[in-house]
């Protein structure tokens, strides 16, 4: 016969006791508290001000072997495109190669002898642009712009009898509408994304630490010897950190608005409601980790074990659609992937509830699964 | 139930993997009694106590604690038991008052604020209630732990080495308080390594490598061990001790101040062994065995029995 354990009922008063205790400890733990606010501020500064996926003003050298006006016109046009900054003039190709090899310039533009004469004759002279393409992201956009920049530059020179040199018009009238972020401002994409990244990192870590800390300091034994229910402990530990999560969301939204002027087309209340589900998903993951990790260090390591792939595969740093199919499939499992779509959708595209719901249920499912595992694994004994 | 037992368990067994840490232990503790639980480190004392208060699931065993089933009703037991862990396990980043308040909340203590205030006053912690627990000295931490264990007015207190690292004055105060509380009807199960503390208990149990070797009052335990002890005084006792230890029949030769206590469990063999040395300048006297003699004897005996299985041997050179 299996005797039935008489469990005491869930007590809101005990729950409140745990919440009060967590808040008191949080207040005392200045370092963690500072980290909770410091991480968003630091990341905002780094990602918001420092990182630019549309690099401009790249240093370039020029090898100008022709003194004609057309060569100079082209160089001015390149400079005016803001992609190129001509910082050096070199006399030989070897010298140019050397600058590239040492990384002192990103490009060497070589305008050969008799460039202007050949151009006016219609001989289609060559311009050689050598690029340090080690990092494709650094050179790609600048190189892509070259055709349009050079084509337009000489239009003023080719008038009257030289009109035949102008390129013939394309048979297609191409029109591109870059929606939602027409000026391609990196911050508009990064800053809302940061909200998800920061919540992922801090929320998983903080709950993981909060529970393993009790075990590491031996206070868990004390807690277990009291008539406290696991659900009271777990919820009591989650609630204070939800508040921290919202403070972080607030900091980021204010910075997005005032510092980075990120457009906010959608409903902020909707975003705040969705953020709750996302915060809960991450806290639940932290709790599950804490039931596996033996100490705070392990909890920290597990956090980074999840944090790195989610930051790489979620579409925060690199375009999601650019990844191979398998990577996209893996990425779909991370709550961050879906939350990024939601937060960017609400702010930049003005998405409403129907669009959001499509991405919300995977997060909710994830939270439910994680919380179930966490509560199941949270042991009420020291076995 | 003829007698009123606070703890009445049988066959308590706990295994961790292949190792049996607590082996078929039966224990009866009367209500209002101070029961000492002794044994070397790693003998299973803590594990046994944890099973009593539901922190560990017993692999076998039955019985009652405070009238509740020890296996099935651990939740009910928890409400009426105070458990003081071996290592200080209250929150070091909370103040004394906050710790007490938290514990009172967890046990749903009525008139919480009043209970906390009373507890602080009773333990003489009034001037320090705002101090963080982590900044307290060992003695004050122990006072706080005891106060916290008492705040929900338990009927049974399980204290795991409560006086480890506490100075003699604080230890004496502590034991005075224990006796006072026992007088009020509280039951105690206390583990300790100190002989003077063991002698302050009403009854004792000795456990080694998971087995209960003996139990009873101090006198009963000493009688049960059947040890004969001689005391010898004179010059050069150190050399004498070394010689005596070589003799069959001598199991212990331990210095006590200016005397040497020589004991063995076979009175005749012991007498034969010391016979060659019973001459001037040595003065021999047969004395009653002390509790410490008895326990060291028990400890060595059980080591003999278990030595191959457990790494209890002293390190070889």
C-alpha cells in the first residue's frame, strides 16, 4: 500500500514571504543588481553606437597615373558616395599592395595612364579597384555601389558630342521600395533586437544563480526542512525577476526612443504583454538549468551554452534567411528567434495581434515545457 | 502506545548507490528527553536525522515521529520539528530579524511580529537584530540558528553538531538553555563529538558506519562496553604507554593529565598484561571506565570490523 502524502496547501502568505526575502537579498547584492541594469546600458552603448552593418568612410589609396579631369571626377564621386575616404596616394602598384597587406587601407583604386584620352575615344579603359575582402561585410556594400556611382559621375561631362559615351538606359524601369527601414539604419534593427538578447541572457542566468546559490550556501537544506511547497519557492523566485525584466525592457524602450529614434509604429502595451511570455520562458529555462547545475559556476556555463547559439542563430546578428535550412530549423527552437520577429514587427512594421500570435505560441509552448520540467525536477528532498 | 515516544522508529535504512550509510537503525526517544547521538565522522548521524525530518527518503524503515508516520507524513512532521543543520544554513545576506521573520512566515506563525520580537529578546539578540547574519561570530550564529528553529514552537528539535566551533562559555549557555527547554517538555536529538556534552544528555546512542552499536544512559553505555580500566601514575609514562600498547590484552593506553588510563575488555588478560609493570615507581589503581574510554573502544572495535570496506585507516607512511 502506498501511503498518501498529505501535502499542505499552496499558501499565498508563504509565497509572499519568499518574494520579500528575494527582494531583500537582491537589494543587498549590489553587484548583481548593478549588473541587471548595467548589462542593458553597456549593450545599448556597444551595439547601438559602435556596431554598423553598413560601413562607410573606408580608407582607400589611389594610384593616379593619369592627370586628366575625368579620373579626378570619378575619385570625387567615390569620395562623395561616403563609402570611400582617400587617405593615401601611392606611386606604384607594389606600394598599393603593401598598404592592403598591412591593413592600412581597405581599397586601392588604380587609374591607369591615358585614362582620360582612352575614355573620350570610346576605348572603354579599365579602372582597377583592389579590395581587402578578408571581411566581406566590410567591402561588399561599398563595392556594390561602385557601378552606380561611376556611371552617374560622368554624366555631366558627357554632353553634346560626347553623349554617345553615356550608357544606354536599361530596358526595365526598376523601382525598389525599401520598406520599414528605408535608410538602412542598423540601429533600427539592432536596438529592438537587443531587448530580446538582454532578456535572454540576464533572465536565464539570474534564476539559475538564485536557486543554485541556495544549494551552494547550504540554505536549500534549511528551506527544504520547512513546510514550503516547491511551487511557492519557484514562483517566489520568478516574480522578483519579472520585475527586473520589465525594468530592462523599460530602459531599452526609452533609449530606443530618445537616443536612437527607433520608429515605434505598433502598440507598446501589446509589446509589454508579449514580453511577459518571453521573460517567463527564459526564467523557466533558468529554473530547469538550476535543477541540473550543481553550483553557480555550472549554471553560468549553461547559460552561455544556450546564449551563444541563440544570439547567432536567432537572426539577431546575421540574417536568419541567409542561414542554411538546418540552421534555420535549429534557430526556430529558440524563444529569442520568435521574440525578435515580434519586437521588430511591432516597432518597425506596426504588426498587430494576429501577426504577433503566430510567433507567440512557440514561446508560450517553450515556457510551458520548461516550467514543467523544472517543477518536476525540483526535488523536495536532498536525495 | 504505552509510553509517550517523540521518536519511535525501526529498521531505518539508507543506501547511496552500493554504500549503506544507515543500516537498520531503531531508536526510541521519550518526550521531554535530551538524547545524544554520537559516532565518528561519516557514521551516518546526519543522514539518519535527515530521514527523520523528511529531507531524505528512507530506503526502508517504519515508525513514528511525534505520532506521525515517519515515511508517509513527513510534511506533517516538518511543521512540528525544528532542524538545525550542521553548517550554518540561514541567509547570511539577511539580518537577524529578517531571517527570523522569514522562518516565521514559512511556518505560518500566528502573531508573527510579536513572535519575532519575543524570540529576539529571549535570546539576547536585541541589540543586534539589524546586523547581517553573515557578520556574526560562530557563537552568535548558533544562537540565531537555535532561535530560528524554535520560532514555530516545535515539539522536537533535531540538532546536528550544534556546538561545533563555539567557545566554552557559549556552549555552557547553550546547554543550559537546552535543559530548560527540555524541562518545558521539548524533546531533543543532538549529535555531538564532545564527551562533556554527551554526559549532559539523558540518554545516548552510539552509531558507527551506519550501525547502532549501543544505547542507554551514560552508566548503561559504560557497563555495556564491559571495559576494565586501570590508572597508573609515575615517571616516564610516555615510554610506559608505548610498552603497554604492545601487550596483548591492552587495547588502550591514553594519557589523562598526569595519569595514564589503560583499558581492555578482558579484565583477566589486562591484569596479566600489566603485572610486569606493577612495581615502583609506578602507582596502579583500578578505576571505573569513563564514557570517553568506552567510546574510543567502540570506535576502534568497529573500525576493526569495517576497515577493509571503508577508508578509515590512518594514512600509512
